C-alpha cells in the first residue's frame, strides 16, 4: 500500500507551520511532540501506522476555517479525524500532513423534540446523541458496533450503518443538516431542520465522502421515538442455505425486521465461548431476528417469523422472554469481533455487500479460499441487507501471514463485486480498499468522482491517498477531448 | 429549427449528448415530459427524449430491488410492484393533474430527477433514500455508474444523491436501480376534527413523537377538507387533521385505538379504514386540493415542522394545507406579478427552509427564481459541481437556476 510521496519542503517548514497554527489555536491545541503524536499514528485499521507532521485540535468553526485556509495557502495536506475508529484507514496520517482532530467539538447544541431532531457537534459520540435524548423516550437510529466511541462526524464521513439499518437506514437517511468548512476556509450550511434541501444534494454527497470534500463542524440529526418494545428470536440451522432461504422468505412475507443477523459456526463458537450467550453449538448457521414496534405487532410478527423458520428447517428456535434475554442474544453478536480476537492473535475484518441470494455461493467460495490460503475465517453477516463481515484469522508474527490475510481479503471483495455486490457496505474505502476500486469502477467512473472532488478541493489537499487509487490533477480532469472535431449529428431517429 | 432525438438505447443517448457537447448545443432532457412545466423553462433548440429507453430490467422482490431504464413509465413499475404486493415507499406523486398534463404518464427517471416524495417521506425517506444505483451519460458524453443494487454501499461518492433532484442538469440517467419495500397489509387513518393550524401541528408533533409509527401527518383547513372525495372528510364540516397508521392488522388496530385515546383531549376523533385511507392519502400526495383554480400559482414550502403555521400566517395570502407533520406546506395564491415570490422568500429568510414554485405560467417561472435562491458561496460550489459533470452546460440549462 503506497501513500503519496511526502513533500520534503513541507516537512522542512514544520516550525513555520506550527507557529501559524499556534496563532490560530492557542494553548495546547497544537501537538508537535513525537510522544504525543504517537496517539494519532493509526486508527481502527492498526496494520498501517504513520506519524503525522502536526496535530491540531480546534474548538470553534472559525478556527477550523482559518486552519484550512492557512494550510491551503501553504500547500499543507490535512487529514480530518474524529475518534479514530475507522476500520478502513480513513484517518491514517500523512508524514507531511496535519491531523485535524475534532475531539473538542463534543457538545450537544440543541435538542428539539417538537421537530424530532438534535443539533450536535461532530465530536459527540454516536451513543452520546441517544444518551442525550433517551430520558425523553427518543433515540438516534444508526448504531454501528463502535457506537460507544465513534463520533457523529466520523459517522457522516463514513455513512455508518449498524445492525438496525435494514429498517431504519444508514447515517445518510438520518441526517437533516450540516455545517461544513471547505479547504479554502469557506463555511457552508446545508439543510437544516427541514427536509430535502434544494439544489444539488450536498448533504447526501458529503455523507460517506470519507473526509475528502470538507470538514463537518455541526450535524443536525433526526431523532426517532424509541419503539414500544423489542423482542428477538434465535434460530439455528443445519445449513447456511436454509438460513439464507429463511431470510428471503421473511422479507417475501412483507416483514422488515429491526435487525436480522447471521453467524456461521466458527463465529457462533467463538462468541459463545466468550460471552455465554446461550447459542446452540450444533448448528452451521444462526439467525438473530429482532422485531421492534408496538407490542401487538411484535407478538404477531414473531409468530410469523417462527413459523417461516420452521418451514425452512430451523432446528432450534428460542424467543426472548425478557429484555435481559434479548440483550444476551445480541451480546454474542456484538462481541463477535473481540471473541474472534481471543481465538487468534490477529484478525482482519472485511466488509463487502452481496445480493442476499448469492450467500450460499459466496460462503462456499470463501471456504475454498480459506483452504487455499491456510487461514481460518469466521463470518458475521447483516443478513437483511447482504452486508458480510468475514473475519480472517492470522498471526502477524508468522512471516507472510499478514500478506496472505490481505490477499485473502481482496479475493473476498473481488468475489463480492463478481456476484453483483460492492467492496464496502459500511466501513469505507479509505486506504484499505483504495487499490481495489478498479474492480468495481471504470476509469471513467473514477474520473467523474474525482471531478466532484475538484469542485470542493481543487488542490487535493484534503485527505489525499484515500479512496482513489490514482490522483489526477483537476486541470487534466477538466479537459474535454472531442475526437473528429465538430461533426454533424449522425443518424439518430428524429421526429 | 431544433430536433428531438429519440434514444432507444444507451449508445444513442451517448451519441446525442456527445454531439451536443461537440456543437455546444443545449439539450432539453425529457423522460416522458410529464413534468416539463415544473422548474424554469429550458432554453434549448434540441431535445433528447428517453421515452423509448424503457423497460424493467431486473426485479427481485425478495431482494427488495428493482432496476429499469430511465424512460420506463412509472405506471408500468407500479403495476409490477403491485403484483408482488410491494411499493416505492417514498410515495411518488403524480403531479400531472396539478400541472395540467396527462395523468399517469411520468417516467422513473423523471421522478428521480425531481426527487419528489409523498406523505410517507417523514417515515420512509425521500426518493433519494431509495435510489441505489445509476448509470448515466455526463454532459461530457461519457457513461459513468455509481452505487449498485445493494442497500448497504459506501464504495465511492454517492452520486445517486447528487443526480436525484438535479432536474437533469448534471447527467442523463439511462438505467436506475431502486430499493422497494413490502406494501403494508392495512392502512388506517385517525382524523382529528376542527383544529386550527397551530393546534393541528402540535397534535401532529405529539403523534409523530409517539411510539405508534405514524406514516403520514397532514392538516387540511375546512374549505379544502370539504373538497375531498372521501365523504367522512368532506362531511366533517371543519378542518381535518389526519394521522396515518400502516402495518399488520392487529398492530394497526391497536395503534389506532391508542392514538385516539392519547389525543382525546383535543376533541372529537374519527377513523378511516383501508379504501378511504388510501384515497385520502393519494389526494394529498397528488395535491388534489389545488387541482381546481388552475389559474392560481402553487408553491411547495419545506420548513421545520413546528414553523409551518407561522410561515403560513406571515405570508397571509392564498390558501394552504400541511403535510409532513407541518413541515411541508402547499400554498396556492394569485399568479399575478411575481406569484408571491418576494413575500414568501422574505418570510423564509429568517426562519430557514425553502420554497419551490411548482405551478405558474411559463413567463413567471422564467422571470422569478423557481427554487430557493442560494447564498453566493453555495451557488459557486454548486456551479463547480455542475462544471465537473457538464462543462459546456448543455444539459437542461437554466432549469433549476439561471446560468446553471
């Protein structure tokens, strides 16, 4: 994995840049000591490390604007960072770039229950939003597993999902407005408390743009009323096919569960050993189906789901009879990553999405790859929306295993694209999947995306080295080549 | 004398756009032309008609996904979904009767290009939230794709969002993929009778803040309620506030009873069952209250829901009704002069939100800003985005903003 060649002139100008930044953010907001910089050298994708040139921690939008303007004038690259939980290396620093940390933007600015929204700063954690409104019976729907730590700003950058997004949508479906700062220091507001802001949908574009277009300094999120009740059912199957068919049949019956998760045998065993969730151990696939909503609806649909599962060969079926039991069903799933961490020195988490019907094929091919690479794989799967999280088990201390795990991972993602899916469902491209973008997109597709980038950041100073395998200069992208000069219109039918 | 190019496949779309780019000839992009009277009139000698670029190319009900060519009639898509008991959950409106064109004639591409969503927007999201993947020809005459056929996808920028609501000014969509959802088994509507606007919006806010999963919240003042085809609504003799509940039978019955009980302090309540409910919400979706009096201008305002009544009171002209819990205001007033543009923009300026002139004579739509004017920094950014897709500004020039 190659990052852009560092610019030695920028590294040599560090003292001047530090002085300029200190003039904007006084006190301890500018970090230069190597020991302190160390805390920022990686994110949730710990295989890659790089010390940043400088870290700056502004407290106001105006400071962010001045920092970006200052960096642009000097040609300094900027990597925005929330809590640094990215699993794709989205916040990986650059040797000649600053880290712009938004951690001090940690206040809930306004709770407006009448309009069912909250205005928060980007450094507020995902769970922090829900905590701020749960006493009133509301919550913020997207729930990535890292929600205790990850920030709303990072969620916007990555368009984070979670186990409930089949019914409630991803981050992009739960935002109303943003304040953001462009690389030239321009402060813009998009949307507000109203729906569907006019003009081009920059709110939708910004969500999932991985910190390459602008720095988000304020977010208005939609709040939902907490469902009256939620119950889950654990369903065990002898084959993954049966579990997959059950998922399809549930949806074909018109039921959209709040959550619908699948685990394969290695994941079930790892989770059960770790948290004793009460999972059946004699099954090849486990489904957790959660229904939420009014009591009458949940009871009705649970009966339907149980009946469908039985018809499709479920050999175990257990409905949660208490909130405690429901949470214990989820405890195993939510702890699947650390559970796998206990049975292997290292693991590599993938994030492809596939059309659901392709699941049996993809699982079979993955088993073949597992044999080929000599590495074990455990699967957790957002079954409702086709988002796979294969966990590849490896030992970084054994020569060649990290590389084998990475190759195994790219083979899985290529397979996802081959069967009609995509490289990443919710973790982002970052540096991790950057060089695989050509598997999914043509050169023309990628150039069109980069022309969007040019509209926001023509010098490509914001988070370079992420998402795009090759950076084209905006001037080059702007050129139009018209072959053969101006031709009369050929023979399209006219009337 | 201009020509209409009628493309039957993607290659012909590319050919037409590449020609227009080379000649720097503006093109009006038409799906089936049903919303041609929406937006600013396009100044283009030539047009590109996509009505023959038609047909559903993939529909997998259990995967909740449907793909179609851009010119496919919405009616054809709705019929296919109906047969599987599914729907486009964002409830796309048929604005033809409002705009005075032939009903039931819109295309899927045109619907997405305008991002128009109906009453269920507040629960299920807008058209843009259901738009999974696209292939299109940019104004450079190049075919590019974005998104895919799966719901969870963060691979690259979400250009579907940009194209949705771009009124054909960025690229010509040729193939689109949508997320579809099961149709609810039952639809009931709780009616609250005789509330003034402000009380109605507070009541809707209570209902939307309840755990009863309200999937539509609208308020019609007495004069407009009286025109409904649903006899219970027309005969109510006063204003009608409506709250829609959808889902499996037992759930809908339970929630309907609970909501009526919880809102009993507001006076008399009534309930509509399935057929009447469906009719009532279709009327709202298609803006039926303003079909008559077609000489009046119609505005669509999107504001913070709690501000709806204040906005209407401050404009103090014409007739209004509310959808989206108060956040969507449909306003009809005289089309004379600027059709109320200056007054409406002044009222919204300090409060936020935006207003679109949906129906007005072409000369008014050419002279006034049809969409909410943007501040200079935002307008400049949007112009740069346009530049990246359509450097010669050949695609629907001026349809959204003059010069864009």
